[in-house]
C-alpha cells in the first residue's frame, strides 16, 4: 500500500503546475515548522526538532532558489524575507528560541494565503497554464 501512495504522490508532483508546486512547498515548510514547535521544549527530542527545522529550511531554500531576481521588486522582497526566515530558524535552533519559529510560521502562512489568492486570480483570468514569471518565479 505504501508503494502505491508513494507512486501517487510522485505522479501528483510530476504533473503539478507551477502554482501548485509553490503551495506544496509552503505546506511542507509550515508542516515541519509546526512539528518542530510542538516538541520545541522537550530536550529529549532535540534531534527530531532539528530535523523538522532543517526540513523547513530546505523548503524555504527551494522557494528562494525558484525566484527570478531580475524581474522586479516582488522577487527581491521575497528573497530578503526568505533569507530572514532561514536565519531566524537557525537562530531559533541555536538559541532555543521558539518565538522565532512562531514568527516564521506566521510569515509562511501569510505568504501561502497570498499565493493561493494570486493563483486563483490568474486561473480566473486565463485558462492557459499559470505563468508565474511576472512575479519572479522561474519554472
């Protein structure tokens, strides 16, 4: 059964449009940040917490690496925010500061909501595949 689910997820990602991939990446980042936050104060689970924070960082790095910085201010601002979130997660882990994780979750949820709205508007305006290049996302 697990092989079937893995194949389904792989096929789902392989065929996802650019907008859906962005949302999936946000979902991964949010999920792992919340999992890290749930066990943040349990020092016996420090390794697990660190793994969740690393997965959050990996997802944010994917979002950051997809930016096309040559297309305008939106991409530049997202780059700075993603960079800040990455540094905040490192700081949270090193200094045992769960408030930084909470702050990052807030940014991620707000950005995900904004992307959901943007994707919906683009889909309403056009029946063609979503073109995210205008906001600095490479495909």
